[in-house]
C-alpha cells in the first residue's frame, strides 16, 4: 500500500475527531458505539516536574560547585573520614544514583497512566 492510499483512509476534522475509512469508504465505528475520548489537557508542570527540575539543578550546578570548593573544605571532608580522592568520587555518585532512581520512578509512573 502506498503512502497516498494510507493518507486517504484517515481524516482529521477541524474539531479533532478522526475518521478512518475502509475500501468501501465507510467510517470506523467503535464496538461500544461511543465516540473516542480525548485526553484531558494538563494544567501545568505539576510537582513531579518540579522535583525533576530540582534534581537536575542539584546534579548540574550544586554538586559541580561543591567539587570546585573541595580543596578549601579539606577539614570538613577529613571530619567525615574521607580523603579528597574519596570525596571526588562520592560527590558525583550521589546525584547519579538519585537521577537513576527518578528515571525508574518516572518510567513506572508513566506505565501506570
């Protein structure tokens, strides 16, 4: 089947309703007889989106800033029982694990919807 034949079978009206026509030009009707429902528009970003924005802010701005000031904060790092090498390895690991957990949470949440 060519692309022209496929585009002749689907029609989108100005009100957003979709009509699929077969070879006999009859419209598609749902088995229940009810018209197709359209998704409700979302009102904004929601708190889930702001959590993600906050985590990205921490991962890309706060943690790299902390890494830049690690040599000046050697006393704090030593009081935690870490060397500078340990701190350089652990600081990027924390947001990586958190962003990974958020990705899994987001994927599971999108499958439920």
